[in-house]
C-alpha cells in the first residue's frame, strides 16, 4: 500500500518536464513526464517514486492535508505522554 500526501505545485519547468512541489513544507523537484495534461502553479498532485501520477481537486487535497496534520499531532501528543 502506498500513502501519498497531496503536494502543491510551486514551480514548473517545461523544458525538463518537471515541477517543484511543496509537501507539508518540504519542497522537491519531481518529474511530470507521466502527465498528459499540463500542470500549473497552485495545482495539487499526488506523487509516487518521484513522478507526478495525477492532479487532484484542491478541496480533496486540503481535506487530506488536514487529516495528515491531525494524525501527526495525535502521534506527537502520544509520544509526550
């Protein structure tokens, strides 16, 4: 099973067919070679092994991000107690 956290596109490099994404504050470059549709700054995507696999709706992305942040907070609180 693969868990993919939604990432927001923050830069597009058309020549290299890559994008820079922000995943919960961490930025990295990933390939967009597998995408048939163009990506734009602000789009939300799911990534697998360094490749953008698909674009997702902003509302769905935000719900997932909120859930991941809730899980992280609960785990941190458990570690303290």
